C-alpha cells in the first residue's frame, strides 16, 4: 500500500500537474488570440490542367504556369485570402509559345459554430493553351511538327464559384481550425475526421479564337459559354503533429464522390476524385512561417466534361498583431448575437 502511495505521489502527480499547466497555457493563448489579427504574405506555384476526352484520348488545356502572390488575413472566426499574378515580376519566359495567363482568386472561411466551417470562393483564369497540340494534329491527320509552338486561346476565360460546408466528427474543435491555413497555431497533436459538402459552378467562355504560330486559326463565330455544376461529398482524415513545441506538420487525405451536370445539355455523370494537403511550419505565437503542397484531382469518363487536376506548392511568412479596439468591440457584439 505504501509503495503504491509513493508511486502515485512521485509519478502521477507531476504528470497531472504538467497536464494542467499545458491546458492552462493553451487556454490563455486562445483567450489572447481573440484580440489578435494574423497576417500572412506568400508565394504559390499552381499547375492547373483541364482534360477533355476526344477520340479515346485526353486533350489537355492549360494555363501558362506561374508563381502567384498570396495574402491571408484571419481574425477570430473569419478567414480571408486573395491571390493574383504579380505584375511587377517577370516569371515566365515562354509567353510567346504558350501565351499569357492572368490569375485571380479570393476566398473566405467562417467558423460560426465550433465544429462547422463554411467556405466560399471565386477563381478566374484567363488565357489558356492546348498542351496536347501535337496529339490533336495527329488525330486530325495533320503534321507532328510543332515548330510553331502550341495552339493558344488568349481570350479563353475560366471562372469558378465554389463553396464548401464541412463538419468535424472527431477531434478537438480548436485544433480543427489549424487545418485551414497557417494563420492558426497548432497547439497539440491531433487526429481529425471531417466530412464536407463541396459545390461548384464553372463557366468557360470566349474560347472560340485560337492562335497558332502567330496566326489566327479560329474565331469570328460567337460561341455559347460552357457551364457546368459539380457537387461532391468529401470525407477523410487528417493528422497534426507538434514537434518541439513550435514546429508542426499536418497531412490530410479526402477521397470524394461527385456529380456533374452540363447546363443546357443532357449530359451528367457520377464519378470520383481526391483532395489532399500537407504542410510543415514554425509558429511561436507571434510570428510564423511554413510551406506545403496540395493536390486536387477530379476524374471524368464523359467526353463532354473536363477532368481537372491542380497541384500547388506554397510558402508564406506571417505575423500576429493586436487588433484595434473598435474591431474587438464590434466583433464582441456579433459574437454575443451568434451565441
């Protein structure tokens, strides 16, 4: 009996004390974070491709790859992000071959409920080229000489309106937020299970004018915009590991089942895809930095639909600053109404 009592005093009580201290530190940090604004500036490399089935082959239509400037802002339950092609920095040297691409993206995420997240976003890509130009010429019985480069669609304009409503089934509601982007500091090791309903409305227009070898090979005929909707059910898991207190790593994997419909046409299909994300970073509560990679892939089996693949690398540096008092007061009023 005495041995058990001694073991409890010298072994379990220190562990219990340490656990309470960690919980106290986390609670203190979360309370202070309520009046902090997280700001991030970074760069991102995005590779997009739209694949259309034609004669049992996939013809790839792509934007010209580039680095993009990104900015993130987070305050309490609101996240905002914006990214675009930098105009002052010359990244690509192959505009004459592939054409110029302009990119713009803006998004918002809301945590109005502890385990519920709502995301909305808008994405625009203007200027595409046909990466499968050689394959298309061969299918049409033409030459395989690509001395003129690729077929360009300089006016092609792809716009996407999207949103996602996701729910946390398993995991800590505070650590759940750190999976969205690096503006949240990961506090503890965590395993989460999340299900999300993703919805997207896409428009591809002004793709009738084509240029090859500097000459116009199509255009003059006004064509209707291609419009489609996608609804996907995503469900998967994520792992978060805190390394030496301030370093962390996150990995997520979300298979998805989706339904697509071409608006104005009688084409629709059910299919599958994959969404994954990984990130590693440092966060000491005041300033932070990190980098990561993301892969989004959607399959298709119908020649009237685009399959899409997007892989992305990004790096960012951020800082947390005290928010203005009038901002705190207004958000306190909103929080009171939401409660």
